[in-house]
C-alpha cells in the first residue's frame, strides 16, 4: 500500500485499477484507509476513479465502477457504471511463446464485444501481453490496428455516446447507442452481421416523416420503409468492396426518430 500513496502523489493518476486483492479482506490491505485518503486528502481527490477490487468480497459491490469478473459482458443495461476487462489472448493476460493463432480473438470478435459493452453503458479494457523486451507480437499489432481503423471510421457512435432506450435489436444482431446534438438525437445501430437479403430489418426504431439513414464511412442516404406494427426495413444497395467501410461491423446513423 505505501507504493500506491507514492504513485498518487508523484504521478497523480485519474484512474486506479486495483487487482489481485481477492485472497484477503480489505482490512488486510488497509484499503478503506487508502480510499478515504484518496477521496478526501489526495491531490486527485476531485477527479480520481477507482474500480472494485480492493479485498475479498468487494468485487462487484464497492468502487467507482464495477468489473465483477474478467470478461464481464452482461449484455444488458446496468444500474451502475461497469468495465469489461478482457484480453486479446483468449486464455492468458501475458505473453506466451507457445500461443497459436486460434488462441487470439479476431478483430471481428473484439469489435463485437466492444459494441455490446458500449451499448449497455460500459467501458472495455483491452489487454495485450508484451514480451520481456517491452514489444508486442505482430498479431497484437494487427488486432490493434484493425480495431483502430474501425474506431476512426465509427468514433461518432462511440465517443460521448449513451445507451439508447433499446440495447440489442430483437430482430437482428445490432446494438444501439445514441447521442444528443444541437439539431436533435442521433441513434446508431451497430450491425454485427450483414444480412443475406437486400434489406436490413430493425425492429426497435420508430421512424418519423423526417427520419434519415446513413452509414458511417459511406456517402449517401439509405431508403427505407416503415414496417407495421413496429420497425423499419432499410434498403441495402450493392456496395463495392472498395467502398464498404468495414468487413467486421457497420454503423447505421438514424436521425429524427419518434423514439
């Protein structure tokens, strides 16, 4: 615990992620005393955020946000802020020389988990295991580059977004976020599976006469029709491979919905 006091005083972090404390109660680690100092007298008392791993029995109960367990992905809106701590290696958090290609999540699997987490109001912590030289295996670099490429195109649906009234569409594998702007509310449907047919049915949105639909990273508007008793059919044109913004997940932006 003395090291934590030194870290806070010297580096003034805004997030403290404690771990490995579950083998003993918080009284053993003197967590309560540290947290009390952190929020009352430390140099970051007005800005710091902590997780929930401060002693046996504390996880998923106490903390500025909850992690509950590794790869915590509830796939439903939570009453408290949460984080999904996961790793690109499916089974380990550190570097492994013996790892095979199938031991790593694909970029599509990573983006899918990310979309589900953000749609439910959570944050995703993506771990990579460095070598003893402080470098990363090429497969980690490839996954991070692909993830970053997707984020660059679709960041509008992620940064400063909030959960919508619906998280997952019941008709298709799409997850929603929303963002309020000066001109109204934008709803983003993050589609994880491209339909086999030439249209996309979304059950949750209720379109108005002024609703418009676009795809982030693609120019032009998509035509649609209202479906009774609920939902919309979005017409999907033939899009050339060179113009489609992603092969992992696609974000449709819907404006001026009734809901």
